[in-house]
C-alpha cells in the first residue's frame, strides 16, 4: 500500500502529521509536526519518506471524519516561510486538453492554421514521452507562493477584479530541494488549480494573469501515483449539481511523462535552492468552462479520484477590494 500522509490541526490548534488508515481515521506520527519536518528528518537519516514515517508511527488514532471536534485537515505540505514554497504548473499536457484551449483561441487564428496552443500540444504529443533523454518542452506558468495554498473545506477566493473563477481538477507533484540542491519528490496531491478562464480567453497573452490565483490541495499526500487515475469533478449550487464530469489523469492519459515535466521545471537553477518546496500542477483536460458553465460565488467545487481516499471540496468566494498606492520613497 502506498504511503498516505495528512497534516492535521488538532485541539488547541496544535499540528501533527498522521498516516491515513482509511477515509475516516489516521494514526499520528510521533516527534514531527509537519511533513516538511518529516522530510528533513528522512534526508538526515538517509531514509525514504515512507521509512521515516513508519519509524515514527505511534498508537494514537485520530478521527478525521469531522465527528471529532477540533480536528481540521490541513494542506498536505507547507513551509515555515511561505515565500519559500513555489506554486507552478504545466498546461496542454493531457490527451484532449488542447481542445478546450483551442476553442478559446481559434477565432484569432487563420482557418487553415493551428493555434499556438494546438501546436504546443501536438509537439508534446510527439515528443513529450521520450524513450531516453529530454523530451519536448511544455507550457509553464507561475501561480504564487505558499500563501496562495488553500486547504480542503476553505474558500477559494477569486480577486474582486477577476472575470471568472473556474475549477481545474488535476494532480500536483510535491517536492523538497535537499541540502545539495537536488529535487526530491515527496509525493502527489489531488488539486484544484483554479484559474480565470474568461481573462485567458480574451487574450492568450493574459494567461500569466489568469493563473495568479490561489490553488487548493487535497489533504492527502500520496507516495506513488498510478499510471491511470480516474476522477470526478462536479459543481454544486446549493443542493443541486449544476455540472459533473469524469476526468482522466496519470501518465497513461498524458502527452508528457511526469519525469519530462519535472526536468523542464527543475532545469532552472533558481528552482533548486536548498530547503525550498515546490508544488507543481500537471494539468487537466476537463473544465466546466468548456461546457459554458459560469461559476458563481457560493458554488461548491468537489473533486475526487480513485487513487485518493479523501476528496477535495472548496466553495467559490470573491475577495474584498484591497487598496494600495505606489509612491516614491
């Protein structure tokens, strides 16, 4: 059975790390209060993350079903200094993912020429899974720092100036840079990458703006990801399901291998700074926006996948206006 860790806040706000034993219970680890701390201990001991967790597995069982008061699920990774956690991602990585993007931009392209989005997808389809060496370079984007990570159950806020707040159900890889500057993969998490698709559609050069949003991570850190992952994404408005669709992910359903996406992210030296954490989103092919659904504040995003025991749920909200002024010093 693959390693499954979660971070919890228990009575009084005290933190702990626990190993999942099902969808409703977890067993606390002793001597560590965060996955970051656990990973640092594993490095120091020359052990794997799973070995370090098993060594610290205690006897105390925590009810994570919601019935036990004071127990709250946290994101599966964070950093003592949020500025040292990077949120980044790659797009056009899944079989079929170019279709919705291509529809956004097709009107701006000549009728007999593929859009830049389709050309990038086809390039990945051709060379994203090399038998050896480095494959095609994917699309890449930056989302923010650790202060933009949202836990399951917490609101996903779109800025007051946003034109849209739409879900993107996918998998994120979670990494720690070791003291020698080498990236170590801690595992994978279910994610809602969350973007402004209206802004992106209006001008593809605004893609960077559309991605500067919070992102939600499911509470579960999974040690190994199956090649074929089957999930479901749905949106509830009140008690009514207004949209629901299955999604496919994992390498069998991707035009790039995960190792190729990792290479093209960590080839940049500034992303290999010892002690930093990276959360990298691997992309999706399933969006409610592609089906002309417009999400509204109060809507509930619900994402689940067969590889994960716990779902990811977040309600859409709109952030309050924030005043600022740039002035000379």
